[in-house]
C-alpha cells in the first residue's frame, strides 16, 4: 500500500506540473512570452485555495476563485509588461514572482508568514477513507489535466491560435495585418495564468499545506525544463516533460534515503537536469515532440 501511495502521489505531482507546463507552453511556446514568473501565478492559486478552504468554502468554489483570481493577476501583470521587449518582460515577470513570495512572508495577518497555512481540509473526506484518499484524488487531478489539454488543443487549432503563432513568428507582420498584438498577448497570459492557478489549487489540496518556501524561482526553471525537453509548441510535449522530470526527481528522493552518494542528491539532481537541458538545446532544441505543422 505504501508503494501504491507513492506512485499515486507521483502521478499527482505529474498532473499538477503537467498543467503548469501546458500553461507555460501557451505563453512561451505559442506566443513567445518569456514568462519567468510562472511560479507567482501558481502561488496565487495555491494561497487562494488554502485561504478559502480554511474559511469553510468548498472545493468547487475555491477552484473557481483560484482560476479567476489568477487570471485577473495575469491581466494586471500584462498591463505594464507586455509592451516591453522580450528580455525586459522576462526580468519583470521574475521580479513579480519574487514580490508575491515576499508578500506571502511579510503579510502574516493573511498568509501566516513563514509558518504557512497548514490543515487544508480535503474534499469529500466523510465519504472517502483517508488511507485510500489518493485513489480518489489522483483521477480527479488527471481529469483537470485532460480538461486543460482539450482547452489547449482548441486554442492552438483555432483562428485565435493561428494569430498567436503569427505573433510568435513575426510580430510586425501580424500587426500589419490589423491584429491587435497587445490584446492577443494579454489573452494568452490570462489563459496561462488561470491554468497555473488551477494547478496551484490542486497542489494545495494535495499537500494540505501552503508556505512561501514552496514558490521559489527555481520552480519556474523546472517548469521551463519540462516544456523544453517535452517539446516547445507541442501540446503533449509539456506533459511528457513533466512525466520525465517529476519521475526523476521522485526517484532521487528515494535514492537519497537508501544509498549514500558522494554528492548531495539535491545538487546531483540539478546537475543532471541542467546537463540534459544543455544536450537538448544543442542536439534537439525542438524537444522530444517537435511542433506539429498546421494545415492552413
């Protein structure tokens, strides 16, 4: 049963980070929005879920509000940033993620500071035994993975998605055809932020705890690696990337407790992932699954 719980727990992580990687792919892969503050929207969704759940709101209401509030945050971030050049946009998004994390630490009246928010109640605990809870929660997470996959597919293969690709390839050419570049980028960022908020909501309910140390900038790096390795601008690529990276990290967590390594497992994990990323960028920059060509 312990092995089953470990595997189900791993699948939950894969589902959560698969949603995050898909959300980044819509922004960076299809619209060329170098969002290095993805963890910020993930944190907004998680804290929204925690605060609402601890104040008696049910799973559905907290989910809806986590998605909506994260989307609003994406809209607010877009107003001052989307008119910046790509490199400046990346810098500002990194800063926004850190600002939010510092807010979680400093505003203890709301977030309980560095102690975080423990004891998030699980949904339907009166019907589902605690020992078998992951048997229920894991399929629920993958239900939302499928929903996000379908939404991504509908967006990418719609006229809206074709405009996003056009903006990515040549922003000036797309603008010359009468497309409102700022508006399309804003919509892409709102959708991606909402999906990240959904992932944060699911993660908070899974861990039953939310704290500021969970939303370090290195988490955004991991999400980028998942997208790049799986395949930029390919809908299923980020999910495969999440499977590979999360599985490797969970295996390293087990090895850490079983085998004495000459190097700290955490550092070894980062070295291996960084090395693999370099190899992919040199020999297969399109990732495992390259972008699918569209029939226009």
